[in-house]
């Protein structure tokens, strides 16, 4: 996804760090997050967790842009750097598959991004790029499963 979208090499490094560190804020709540998924939480809760995670990242030697991506991943996508947009969308696609993922009651049904998260929360270009990656991966797995096994 990252190379096809034309991210320059320095941004690829920032993306890698942000992807590895984006969940660090989950260590901050007094009680564990049920199911581990933050996407179903209220926006203020997600932003607080992201801010605490960014505070931890800022104590490391990674570039400030990584901390900014970690912090801003919980905000509106239009205000996020591209690294945060990619991390958040990929994470949202991963989280709904986690067993025990909590779902809030009384939340209105919304159009979904294809990954289980409200489409309005994600950059459509990132969702489309991720969809292409997932489609290629599924096609590749299908081809591998249909290939006859040979002795080598």
C-alpha cells in the first residue's frame, strides 16, 4: 500500500515506526480496554489514549512526526498526517476481527469503510488503497491454494 501510493522513503520510515508504536497508549487506562479495540470507544476516549501514547513516543529517539501520527490517529482524518491516516485505517480493518471486540449500545448504524469502521472516519483514498492491497493478497492466497504441490 505504501509504495504504490508514492510515499517518499523518509515517510515510509515514519509510517513503519508509527505502525509499530500506534497502540502504546493502550497501556495508559487504569482498566484494560475490553477486547483491546479502541475504535468502538467514544472519540474523546480514543483521543486521550492517543495523546498518552504520543507522550510515551516523545520520550524515545524517534522523530517527532511519529509521535504526531500516534497522537493524531484518533482525530478527524482531514487533520491527520498521511502516516496517521494509513495506520488508523489499517488498524480499523484489523480490530473488528479480534475476538471479544466491544460494541457500544445505542450507537447509530453508519456506512462502513469496508473494514468495519465508519467510512466518515477514514480517508477514502487510504480505504481504496487498502482495499486494493487486501484484494491482491486474497487473490495471491487463492492462487497459492489452487497450485498443485510439487516435490522439490
